[in-house]
């Protein structure tokens, strides 16, 4: 049985194919794309070349995807504590 009812919504996509998902068939295989922003350019990252993917406050993403909430990259990953220094 295939996945059904997959939704791709509110995403920033840089590069890649125009079709985000290629369904492999099956009676119930469905996917929906809604309110995404696809570009081949830097959409306004703080420093893409150095891997800082936080968005600048004037990023076009906030215009293209109304209500977009910035991803808190600075709060993701391992934290330094007594076990990690």
C-alpha cells in the first residue's frame, strides 16, 4: 500500500526539480503541494556560504510564504553540557 494524502506546504526549496514529489503509482498514492516557495537563488540567508541558514528579517521568504515562521537553527543540535564540552 502506498502513502496517501501527503502534503508539502510552507516550504522553502532551493534548486532541484520542478516537481517536488514523484509518485510511484498505486491507487491511493497522492501528494499535494501548497504555499511553497522554490528558487535557485539565496532567499536571504544570513550567510549561506558558511552554513548559516537563519533568515534575514528582510528575506523574500516572508513575502512569498505568509505566516512563515523562521526555523530556530541556533536551538537545534547538540548542546554543550557536562557530557559534551
